[in-house]
C-alpha cells in the first residue's frame, strides 16, 4: 500500500506519459486493464525509495568478504561516537546490521558479486509529529528518505522559536513553493520523520551566509536506511543497483581502452576501472568542469590510477584528422576504443523517490536528439568488434527502446547482444522491436513488484532468495542496451 500520493506531473507531461504506457503494441500484448494497472503501479512506486540500499565495494582495494570485516570494525568505533545509532554484528553464516535498535541482514548478491544490499525498513506509519516544524527542499527530502540527515543548505523554513536541541518534525516542500526563511508554511508538504535540531533558527538563517554543516539529525525517519556518510569512503560507494549492473554488462577487461562518454559524478567510471583491476585506460568525459572535478576526486579517493578525466562535450569528441600535438585527451580519432559506455543525459523519470516532476514536455522531449548525437559519435569512436552499452535512468520509450530501433536502422554495423547479468525485465513494447530484440534489452521497472513496504517482522520471515528478487525489481527505473560493432562501415 502506498504511503505517499502518486507522483505528479505537469498536465502535458502526464498526457504524454499516458500515451506511452497505453500504446497499441502494449495494449495488444497485455490488454487494456493490465497495461493500465502497470502504469498506475509505476506512478505509485516513483514517490517511494527503493526497497534496498545498494553499496558497491571497491574491489580494487578489498574483497567483499574483507570489506565486511572492515565495516564491522569501523562501525564499532562509529557507533560510540553516534550514541549507538548504527552498529553491525557478525555470526557464523550471516552478517547483520543493528540500526536504530533493529537487526537487519546485509546481503551479498549472487549475480553481482561486488555489492552489499541492506533492506530499507518502512514506511513507518505510527510516528508522532511534533509542533516544531522544519521544511526542506524536495531534493533534500529525497535524500532523507534514502538515509541522509538534513544539512543546512537544504533547510527552507523553520518554526519561529527553533533552538538547538529541539525535537522537530521534518517535511518536504515537494512543489518548491515555500519561501526561504519563512516561519510557517501552509502549502503542500510531505512528512519525512522527526529529528533533533543541531542549530537555532538564527544560526540557520544568519546574516553571515548559509552554513554547510548538519542542521537536523534524523532520529525517527519514515524510512529507516543507514547513512554511510564518511564510513570507509575509499572502500564503499553508494550506487543504485542498475547503475552497478551496467558496468558489469560492459564487462571491461584489463589492458583495454574504455570511454565513459557522460561520466559524472564518476560512480560508473570508478567501477569500470575497478573491474579492470586498474589496468588499462578509462577515459571519462563531462562538459561541466565542476562535475569533472568530482570524477577526479572520486578516482583519487578510491585509489584508481587508470582514470583520465576531461572537461569536454561528448558530441564533439570525434576528430577527423590526426593531431600533431599527441595530446591524450579529446577529441579522438575514429575506432579508438575497445568498449564505450554511454550513460546518456536523460529526462530522469526513473529516479526514486520523486513526488513531483516539474519539467515541461519540451524539456522531456529535448533529450532524444542529444542522445542520438552522442550515440553517433560513440559508434564512430568504437573499434570493430568493440562493445557499446547505452543506458538511461528514465522510463520513456523515446529515450530507450525507440533509440535502440533507431540505432539498429541507422547503423547496420551494430548488433544487439545478450547482457550479463540480466536481472531486470525485458524491453517495453511500443517501438516496433521484435520479441527477440526486446528480450536482449534490460528495463528495470519498479511496477514489476507490488508496493508493499518492509517492517522488521516481514523481513525476518523472508527467505534470502525472495529478498534478492525484491532488490532486483524494487529499484529505480533504468534501461540498458548492449551492442557489438561488427565492422567499420
């Protein structure tokens, strides 16, 4: 049962999506009632966080097994500083985490052997609300639902007499209508849980400018999910499950030259480097300088030396003539890379949680031509026999299956390939692809599982296989296609 209302869209976007998920191919295959049921289920899932927190282990520095031991030792120290907020325990055959007094399993994935899965407990419906309120921005609110505390830049409004140490109820301004510094807010707000204020109102909205530290320490969140902030940062990397899958699908090998076209903030880039044992070359590009800086910071933090990051527009990364300066960065000559990942800029409609999608239809539909420009460059930069993986974190046909249909028609040298691991569903009907082609695609669709929430009793009664199956389905919306380049024509 849903805890939050269905995601809201601008009218024109809602109409657009309605047509996508009620297209004739889909209705012919599923029937009108089933197609409608799946669409409504998707709208209900998007405002809620995924059922699991996924943590990727930096296997360049440690094995998953060794990481469990490091994590246990780290948390034993960490819990004393955090007054017992989080602690981990070990037993002979299992690894469990004590969080807010609850014991939850930390699972290994049988098909993705460099991640740990931690069940998210919630939604918790009986939390008592306090009179003192804090309003945070939508993106801050989404982070809270995935385990974060509230930091000062995310705070928009507080009660008039807020003092440090006060118990407060935290709400999200999902429509962005609360004015910064307001003393009360009567608009649409969503309850996220309770916390303790670390600062007074005057400190939060002081004339000396905004602070950057923690503003509210969450003690009773609606969704219980551990924060890994500053916990073994060189060894652990928070990523969504499909974002880890996509690097395994590309399957980079030691010694190869890899291109990550739109690489920021570097989660997939660093994963590719780790899968190669830091042997070879991973070129990462992004056209925004601050994002490239973040890629470099992550590479340094995870101690990966084969990554070279450049601030460059991926649509201009192809060079026709050989340069005399022998510069190692972009633009690059045709057929320069063994494997290419194009995790394309997209409309982001698969991200969770998301309660109110504010983009216009013009913004949503602007991504398809950009993706095609990037894809065209990627095909030309790929060596014959090389592998190109295309992915997005959105749910539309135009940015996913329609792009595959376009690519196969535009580039006869490309052929779809099976994906390993393949733990998501098949592609969605509506782009004219054959059933064989759809089965080669991988679409992570949150509506594939009933929205049920998780409490400690249901968790303890669940088999590990069932929990893994739930983790595979109840994640963000995501799409992956894998191609091989057969020749250079």
